[in-house]
C-alpha cells in the first residue's frame, strides 16, 4: 500500500510529457512559423556567417584558385550552389585532409568575394566595382541567380563603360544575360567612336570577327536611321510652316494685319500684336507681289512662290463662294485643266499639310519667307 501511495504521489507531482508529433505535424508547424515569424537577428546572423567564412572555423573544404587556397564549409557551399554540390560529391577526402575543389581562371580575390556572397549574400561596393565581370561569370557558372542579378544591376547603374562594354557584351552572350546584351549593344552603337578606340574592341577584331561585323552593321543602320529621322523632322517642320502660312494668309485677307487688310476695313492703330508667327513674312511677300511688274511674265521667283501659296490655299479652302483670299476661285476652276502629274504632286502636298495640322500643337515658329526658300515647294 505504501508503494502504491508513493507512485500516485509521483504521478500527481510530475507533469505529463507532451505527445509525440508526427512528421506531418512538425512540417506544418515549421511552415506556420515561417509565415508568421518576425526575424530580428538578420545583422547578427550575417556577421556570424561572415566571421565563420573569414576565420575558417572547422572548415572542411579547400578551394584552390590561381593564387592560393580559400577555406570554406561544404554544407554552406553545397546548399548555395547545385554545381558546387556536385563537385563536392565527386571529390573525396584523402585521409584527414579537407575536401578539395578548384575554381581557376579568375582572380583569387574575385573567388573570395564570390564565396563570401554565398555565406552572407553581401558585397562591398569597391570590390564589386573591380570584379563585377568576374563575379558575373562565377554567378553563371555556379548557378547563383541572385548574384547574377546584382551584377547586371550594377553594370546598368554605372559600371558599364566604353572601356569594358565589349568584354561585358561577350560575357553577357556566354552567360545568358539578354538584358545586359541589350544595354551593351545600345552603348556601343551610341558611343561607337569611343568604344572602337578601346582595347576591348581591338581584341574583339581578332577573336570574334563575326560579332564585330554584326556591331558595325548595327552602327551603320543606326546612322541611317538617324539621318532618316532628321529628314522626317525637317520635312514635318516645313509642312507645319506651310500650315501656319495658310492660316496667316486667311487672317491677312479676311481681318487685316498691321499695314495690309481688306479694302472694306479700316485697320485699328492700337490693335493687339498678331498671334500668327508667319504673318510678318507673309505681309512682306504680299506687298512685293502687289507691286512687282515681272510677276505676269513669270520672271520673279518671289512672285512665283506667292502663286504657289495662293494655289495651295485654294486646294485647302472649303468655301465655294465668299473667300477673301485673292484668286481662290480662279485656281479652283484651273484644277480641271491640270495634268495628272501636277495633280499628283499637289495632292501629295495637300495631304502632308493636312497631316501637319494634327501636329500643330508642336509646330515650329518661323517665317514664311524661310518656308518659301525650301526646294520642296518648287513646282514646274
């Protein structure tokens, strides 16, 4: 009886052990903890990992480079890189020595920075500036996408220069970095004179003539595109100026401006400044046209331009009667007698001017006298 009472007292005093959790329950708890936990030891953990790498405490891997040996830990390297994990499996320990792997072909310091990134996911700006291209190669070779992304971002933000852009392009093609390829290609085309004088370009000419040819073709195409864009911009300016001239011509003949106006109106001396930029030059051309004695015989080039402007107005004018611009009705009747060749030219000009009307918000302010000196306005 005494033994039974003693056992009962022991059961009452001692807490019951928790039930044994299944693997599924443990997994669920881990996932729940990962979703809802808040980590406040990021910096401390990072510092510990940095010290672990720097001190090589209980390191079990020797990484051989071109200029030395770096101690590391197989568990961290294998978890960070599937390629290194395979290398570790293939490398066997001999006696009490550490497992040995080799990373050669790049500077020793770049391998050290690369391995430290596997531990801490950190890098120093000065080291990145110096070894960014080597780190790009290592990140691709050992399948570290986070480091690869950092290298591309740093090159995009200022590390890509005319001196290293050729090397960066070649590495980007080998390392499957399409965005970096595009950035390098744009820089080479944009600053080809500086790039072609670099050492990387001289090496490229000998090592990869096919790539050199592709880049030269891109530069040539870009120059042609620039010339074409400039030509179209200048052409649009001309049509915008012609549109302004048509508005100013109607304004002068209908309302009057400064010293010229309809015969049935008296101009106000205190009138506000004219809002039509082409008006001043057009007034001078109208005054010349009114007093020139050679206009009938076709011997005056200025009068010939005035005839062209009047005819262009008649083709744009939608009024059947009542238009105050001189000779508007005359040119409309003349349309029936024109040749098909002249008709095609005028229709093309009218369509261009009508298109320019849609871009009138960005039109270029200039004098109609400048417009009339352009060779595109000469018709025979």
